[in-house]
């Protein structure tokens, strides 16, 4: 049923694109989607409760990352500090970065479904966690001066295989709420890197070195990079390097989740 649901949504999107305005497409997709939900009720991706993509109970079980944190990289610490040893060791380039929550169940299931199972409709409800983080300290300091949101790009081959970029879907939902432009065409991924899973920071950094290319002059621009999961920060740092080389004045990072968090040590 879920496959049928997604297939019909995709066909409607294609048909609508040939005959209607963007606003009309959104209207008919919303109307058609509501009809499909009546025929084929969605199930919570985590607990399988009928009637929800991500049910209220599971939504409340998502654990936000809270202080104490390193101000620069947003990694949990034993006490709040401006720059942690990891930032200094790795030449951290972002002005600051934050993750909305722990990469743990049930959020982990939702991100996996968005990223690998074609559940693109999860982007909108998951973007609410990004919004909640952005509306807290220290983001109010830069909201008025932020020029654009750039989702971390996929390599064209991976984009073709997956059919969409989950970071772009999150960025579009997030940008619509906070009223900031999303510029997915600015940053390209030119190197096809192997999977980052299981690699430490140095290996990840080598894996993404020189992987990104900026398509326009960004002189004086303040840029927010957005991604789904932050593990070591190597990908965010590589993006920041390319953006700064193109003239960006300041680069910030925001992700839905941070992996590697531990309650005992509060460090990764």
C-alpha cells in the first residue's frame, strides 16, 4: 500500500507539472494526498501506529541536544566552552554548528526512512526540529543577516540512484518556515566519495577533501549549511572550506541529528 501511495503521488506530480502553476500543483498534491491517506492510512515510521507518519508519542520521544555544548562545533561537553579540543585539532571552519537532536530512536528510524526508503513526506514534520533549534540561542544573533540556506549536496550519481537529496527536502521545508532562500544550485559535489559510515574524523576529512565546488561568487555572504546527520563534522567543514574560498563571510551549520552522542561522557 505504501508503494502504491508513493507511486500515485509521483505520477500526480509529473502530470500536474505539465498543466498547472506551482501553486496549483501544491493544491492538487495536497488534495490527492489527503484522499490517499483515507484509503491507505499512513503508519508511524517508528511504532507503526496508524494515522501518522511520525506519531505524537514518537515525536515527543525525540531527545534534543542541550547545554553544556562547545559553542563552535555544538558537540556535548562536560561544561560549556567556546572552543573544544576537537575544534582546535581539526581547524574548525564554521562560525558555529548545531544539531537539533540525538541520532537515536525513534528519530533514527525517521531519518533512515526519509533517506533510504523514499519517505519524502517525512521532511516537513522533521524540519520542525530544525526550526525549534534555529529559534533558540545563539541563532537570533544572525537571523536578520543570514543570506541563504545551502543543503549539503549529493554527488550526481548518488542523486540519480536515490532520486532526491534528503538534505534539500529538509532545507526547503525549513526555509519556508523561517523565510530564508534555499540555494541548492550554489554548491556541487564533484567527487564521488565512499560511504562515511564507520570512519573517524581524519578518515572522513580525507574522504571529502576537495569534494565540493561553489558555482558563484559569495563575497560577503552569510551562509547556513544544512544536512540530516552530523557525526564528526568533516562534511560540514569541507563545505565551509569551499564556501569561504568563494568569498563567504561566515558559514554556519545546522543538522537534524548528531551521531556519536553518549550520556555518560557527553563527548564524541
